[in-house]
C-alpha cells in the first residue's frame, strides 16, 4: 500500500514538470488595398487554470512584392543618367489591435536601388499631369522571421480571438548626379505578400485544484504506511 500511495503522489506531481506546446498556422494572401489583417488566431487556453503559459513565439515565412511608378511633373524630361531612386519597405507583424496591449515586430524588408529610366516632360506643376513616359518596376523579396516574445508581452495572447495584421512602412529617396532633379515622385502602386505565419504557445501543466487538495492527504497516507 505504501508503494501505491507514493506512486499516486508522483503521478499527480509529474505534470508540473511537463512541457507542451500549441501550434497555429495562418496561410495568407495579403494585399494592402484590402486592409491590414491576414487572419485571426486563438488566444492561449489555460484549460481552467491547469496550464501556465511559459513561452510565445512566431515564425513568418513569406514573400512580399512592392510595385512602384516614377512620375515626372517637371516641364523638362530626364534621361536615365540624370536621376535615380531607392527605397525600402519594412514589414511588421502586429498581434492585436493597435494599442498598449498589442505586440508588434519587424519581420522583413523589401528594398530597391537605382530605379531609373527616361521620364517625359510634365506640366511643370506638382498638381498637373505627369509626363509620358513614366518608369515602373516591381520588386520581390522573401520576408521571414522567427522570434520569441518576452513574458511582459504574454498578456496580448490571453484573450481572443487575436487579430493578426501585416503592416508596411515605406521610405523612398530620389537623387541624381547634381542633386534631386525637378519634381519627380515615386509612388507605391501596390504592396502584396503571400505566405504563412505560425504562432506557438509553450506551456506547463499544473495539477487541477482538486488534485492539489489531495496531495497532502496522499503524503499523509504514505507516511502512515511507513510507520
């Protein structure tokens, strides 16, 4: 009987040391013109207080495309060797609605350099029609990230569903051999991304409240049987 009581005690305590995980994957086809959200994820389920969240991590595996067009509003045209443009787009993953309880991480970059070509003369006004021809191009890059979040950020994952979004921040610079020429603008025509995002919860099992209440009794049984 002593052995049985000790076995029960060990069995009840064992889950406290067991590590487990919950994995969710979003497959997405994102277009910035259709909004920021790529999908929703389930919040961590503590199973009635029998699970403790010990880790949150995510993996982004995707590609992103940035379509741009250069427009000349100057009343003179420009040759390809008279101007160039370069730019960068940072893609961030945002868990939750924008606010103090959301979590945001830089997760990938698409960039270009030395965008140039022949630009026709425009109207001479930034409000008038641009010249023809314009210069357009498309830039694609893999974006990916595997990151672990810190415990202070776990709160964002304790209630749901969790809105999951892809944010894009662009920065474009125009220059030339003699400085930025005329009134040239490089516009973003479209930002798209396709891929998957995986969210991983790590947790530890703990005994249910009733099991915890039984532990002292089981220990007492083991002690008495020894005597």
